[in-house]
C-alpha cells in the first residue's frame, strides 16, 4: 500500500481532496481483485463513469461507483457475492495492505423496474489515509438484464500510483461505442448531472474516433430495450428532472472535478452535438 504522503501529493496535483484520491486508488485495487477472480473475471463487464475514467481517459472526472453488467443472472445471489468478495478482499489485503473488513461488506438484492434481479454492494475500506470513525465505502451496482450489443474489450486500468503492478491492471469492459450509447441512454432516462457531463465530453474527445453510425444504432436498440424514445432536446427540456439537473449540477460534480464548468455551457454543447450527430 502506498503511504499517506503519496495521496497528499496526488491531491495537490489533481486539485481534489485526499479522500477522493484515496478512493480512486482503492478502486484500482478492487478492479485488480475482480480481474483475478476466475468465477467473475470474464463474466463481469465494467461500464459507467468510473470505467471511462479508469479505462479510457486519464484526465477525467473522478468517479466513485463500480458498475457492471453480469453475463450470468444466477450470480446475483447474496451467498455467491459474499463468498467471492470475502476471498477477493483477502487477496487484495495480501497484495497491498488495504483493509476491507468482512463485516463491512454487504449486498442488497432487489427487483429493478423491469422486474429483474439487480444488486447494490457496499465495501468499506481502510486505506492510506487511515481514517478514524466510520470507514469510507465504495458502491457496486450489478445488473444482469442490460442488453449488451457489442463485444466487450480488455482494457488496462489507469493506476498512476507507485504500487502499480508491473503487468498493469486489466479488466473486461464495454467498448467505447457501447459506453457512448449507454451514457446517452442514461441521460435520457434519468437526466443526472454526471450523465450530461459524460456525454458532452465523449462528443468532444478527439483522442478516440468512434464509429458514429454504430453508436447511434446501439443507442436505438438500448432505448428500445428500455422502452423509451431516442432522446431529443424537446424530450429532455420537457422532463420534470430538468430543473433538478440545474440545481444539482454543482452538488453532484464539485467533488469530482478540479474546475467545475457552468451548467449552461454543457447544456448548449449537448444541443450542438446532438443536432450535429443527426
């Protein structure tokens, strides 16, 4: 495990709180643990904002959750998940010294809006900052009924810390076009600040040249699966969550970014890119 000073150094470099940096550090080692668990390494497909940060863009908003689509619905089972993660956290501790107490691991199994079983997990940890009181937690969102349209890819996890394994950390994750389509779908469905931020940045990014036709066709199939229309600005502007999106822009993103851009800039950029793409 790296020391507290290294966390503090990265905190100054990134312009973010030490707790955010520490969580990013622990996320990397949990991903390493998942990648070395034979029961789940090939069947859990990493996605979402943390996937964008850890597998595609080194300079991106920091994210706190680990989102996975599971190929095997039967693995969304409390006994199975607890067994896997008790073993996983033991192995991470052996490698790094990061403590994840077994009595602080939990999974809530629930029925999602489509009537299928999903799970939300919480893992508490004691990392380099060694906090007193309540331990910080990492959340996992697991679902098995998301439609996976494109072949997953193996990506190296960005882990800039001095204890990075020599061979790196690798994880199975959504390909870029599927991540892009999924983010647009998520924005249309829940209209949250982080989704707007992600979608606009995916449009802007010049380092990866996605197949736009493939993004749009994948988006259409994902919206059809969710039984929602393909998003337009008229639909988004009419949603009641539009007001909350504005109000929560700063609250939800200020801890994840060194400099928070104004909401209206991102809303207008989304309008521009969405029109340009059609």
